[in-house]
C-alpha cells in the first residue's frame, strides 16, 4: 500500500517524495530506479496508451523482473504519477540550464521563460500529450497529488513571475487565474499543435508569446 504522502521542497518546486511504496532505503538509488521505470514505460505508453499497457510489459521494458518492479512501485498508477513528476523535473532543469534565473528585469524574465517553456513543450511533445490526456485514469489519491504538484510547480512558477512583473507594471486581472491560463496556453503546441500542420515555427511561438503578453497588457 502507498505510504503517507510527505511534501519535500526542492528549490522552488515541491515534490511528493513518498507517495509510492519503495522498500529500498537509499533515496538516490530509488530515484535512479524510478527514472529507469519512467524511461522504459514511456516508450510503451506512447505507443500503446496507458490502459493497454500491462504492468508486466513495464517490468520488461524497464529491464526488471516483476518482483524487482514491485520493489519500487505498488501499482501502474504509481508509474503514471512518476511520469508527471518526471515531466516537471525535466522542465525545471530545462529552465535552470538557460539564463532565465539570471535575468533581472521581470518582463524580460517572463518573456524568456515563455520562450524556453514553449521550446521544451515542442521537444517533449509526446510526454506532454501523454500526461495531459492520460491523467484521467489516475485514482483519486494519485490525481489529487498530481494536481497539487502541478499547482505548486507549474502554476506557482508563472504566478511568481507575474507577481514580480506586477511590481514593475500593474497586471490586469487575478494573478492566480492568469498563471493558470499561461500554463494552459503553453501546452498548446503539444495538445493542439496538429492544427499548425507540422512543427511550430519560431514565428508561431513568437506570435503566441506576443498574444500572452498583450493579453496581460504589459507590452
């Protein structure tokens, strides 16, 4: 059975580190195994979908026996939860490796973050599509944690940037609502990108960013 959820802070992000059962005591070793499971399962999930994929297939593509797999997870829902966690960590690392955090001007920082995030979404299109469309299959507890994680890490990120911009130039509207809207719009290239008939161009991304900034009435 899953353990009691504990929220552990990782810089500006928070991750529920103890949602799933793992009998191994070495946290770093558990993280590595979880990543191995995500890397293996994602290939099958992207090809077959969440429901058709069996836990036995996940074990096989992860290079583990069933016994080894259940050493680190307790259900297929745990794997879907891990996919969400992976997506947010990869995105955060993507931003961290850019110069977004070093940018001092709030508006420039927001603009760069939008550019970096949209590029991330395009590069990780299958992952974004998967977590947005398959989350409905999570049980109530996993879904609650995933939504909380998204609120803290994704919406919270945009809220923090909008709050900084608001000090420089008033942003019209509720910042929490606008942060949520930005998070949703950023998923557009992955969720509705097919309407662009191919890979979104730099011009498309620039137009989307201008649309967001104009809607906020800050340019």
